[in-house]
């Protein structure tokens, strides 16, 4: 994606303004972050530590290998891409349109995303929760890179222990009959490039609940589709459009993300 096309794409983005007087952000007391300083998802980052957040329908986990700037950029990319897709499509009625727009936004920000390969998934167990399914899919996509699996597991556990973050995820991802969510573990390569597993699940359910991750489903109650791939961020491309992305996020929703303590 060249710079001119990316800037043009972003210049055409119009996000719904925030309706909240104050951002809904769960920067927990164990974090050394001043609540008043949090305006963007990237502001949740604590340098030199593992970091995690729920951003819309995504559980994001970042290893401590990421530089502070790369960690902030990853958080902001995920948030903006979701908000762009959300402003143009409704997931429940047009999942394909929403997903295509989400991946288009990520590509314009510098991620080397490929075509969205959504496939039906049949769990081996008769009863399961979606967090365990997510980890199974991430483990397969990681191809032996255990740090992706480990940070994903810790991020999911932390989400389950944080009521505000879990409510944010469920409010953004589920109705009583349908749900989507992402688990996005991210690390940094030896060359300083952010690398992430883009794992998404969508499913229809016959049991009436808005619970997503930790509810025990029976196999016959759900019809699951999944997609997973490893992607990387072109940091030089992103650096040239970082200010434009942050300006857009400042105009958009500030109640779209919530910190989690890993």
C-alpha cells in the first residue's frame, strides 16, 4: 500500500463522535498510568512490561519484547480499524462487508494482511468455552512460536478477571443469537517489526445468551467459523501516517477500549 493511497483512504474516514464525557477505561491500580492521561488505546502501554487491552471485540495481548512505540501503534491500529468497519457495516447483517473493511483499514495502515480465509470449525469436545477454542486456533497458527500462545492465554485470563473489560467485549461482540470476537497476540521480531496473529471467530448460537468467551457451550448449540493468520506491520509506512491515525482516533469513540492487567 503506497502512502498516497493510504492518506486518501484515511482522509475519507468519518467516525461517529464520542458520546461520553469521560472515557471508560479500566487502567487498573497495579498499572503506573495516570487515568487523566489516557486518551487513545496506545496510552495504556506500560513500557518494558507485557500489556493487554480489550478493544471493541478484540482481546489484545502484547509481549514485553515490543518497543513502547510499536506497542502503542498496534493498539491504535486495532482500535481505528474496528471503528472504521463499525461505521460502515453491521457485523450481524453483513459480516463480510465489515471484515473486508476491517482488513482494508489494516492494510492502509501498513499491515500485510492477506485475504480473509474464513472456515468452519468443529471442536473435538462436546462441551467447551470459546476462550479454549481461541487458544486451539492460535496454537495452530503460531506454528511453534509459543510466545503467541502464552500472551494470548494470559490476556484471555486477565479479561475474565476484569468485569469492566469483559462487559465491553460482550457489548461490542454479541447479540443473543450471534457473536464475533478476536484474540490478537502480538510480539516483535528481532528486526524490530510488530508481528501478530490475527485470530477471529464468529458463531451463531441457539442458546440465548450474550456471553462470549467463558460460557460453556454444547457442540450442537453453536455453528463456528474461524480465521487465523500471522501478519506484520510495515513500521516505516505507519510512521508516515501515525499523526493522521491519532487525529482520527481523537475524534472517534473514547469508550471503545479497556485496559487489562496481565
